[in-house]
């Protein structure tokens, strides 16, 4: 698979891109640059605010005086235990989809709502605005949602990018024989960190384009994990072959 993260966090590239995507706002502070959030939201083909994330979204709009410049959410989803009645009143023209199932997170259930639109809207990927919380269990729950989403039928599975003010993270599925993932690294983040993590099972991994590459190395917790890696100065594409699921995370530099 080929990945172009510039279409996730570079404002100019998002504006120029013809790719269609879905956007999800979770219940975390919105710390991304104002213009990036504006562009991500208004260029999305479908957008969802999730439960308490709807309160945060409304507060962000008002604080930035954007009430007239941001289209309303397409849907508000979640078990609705933290979305304020005043918020729902403000977004009274938005459809509310209650997802009360307590065996799944609101993030997981929001992606399930998007499933029926993936092919209809020809979505290429999904961007999730979710600042990293101070709770390790919530971070792991979000990673688990990426794994759950990858287990769906292939025809509706799309890359899901978790975007924060300083990173973007997504799942890399196993590659087929003689093939490699390609991650095209934007020039403005070549000096940032990157990481490759075998969070589910051990994985045999080969890479190129990194400062510290792997050559059919076994990655696993208790052994090798490629955190705090960097990019090869001479290459703009990172290539990865793996026989098991990996998590890729990279530092970003949002435009001012």
C-alpha cells in the first residue's frame, strides 16, 4: 500500500488533493492549528463528532469565531452520556445516531457508522482528530480500534489516521510476498521522529528509508521495537515489508 501523509496534515496538499475522506472528532482537546482544522473539516466528504467531542467541537468553533464558516457535522454519534443538551440544540439540524453498546468504544462505533458510506462516497481514508490523553488505557483503546477496523471486510476497510498536534499514527497490515508498503515522507517532517511498533504479535520486518533499518529482523515486545527512529536523509520514501500487523507513528509539523 502507498501512503501519502501530506494529505493528512499539510494544509496546501489537503486543498489540492482530489482524495475523498471522512473526518471524526473525538472527545479530546482540539490543539491542531486553526487553519488545519478548518481545511480538514470543510474539505471532508463526511464528518462525525463523537459524543462529548461535539461539546469540544462547538467550543472550538465559538472560541475561533467560526460559526459562519464551518459546515455542521453530518452526524453526531455515541452513547450520548456526555454531549450537552445545549450542544445538541445548537446542532439541531444534524442527525444524532445513538450507539449505546457498552462493549465497544465510541470511537469504534463511530467508524462502524462510517462503514455504510465508505464505498458510496468513495472514501480513500479516514482522519481522526484525537489529541493524546494522559491515560495509557485510552491510548491503547484507540489503537485497539484500529485493529478492530482492520478486521472488517476488505471492501470497506480504509486507512484510519489518528492525528494529534504532534503526530499521526496508523496501522500497517501484513504485506504480500515480494511487496512493500510505501510511506512518502513530506519534506517538512524529514527532521522529525518516526516509529514502527509490533503491538499485537511478533513480526518479521524489512525496511528501507530509515536511519536504522531492519533486514528480516524479528520485532516483538521484549525484543526489537523501532521507536525514536529517523529518516534516511537521502530518501523520501520509507518502504516496509512485514508478515504481521504493525503500528506506524510519525512526528508532524503543522503549518502556521
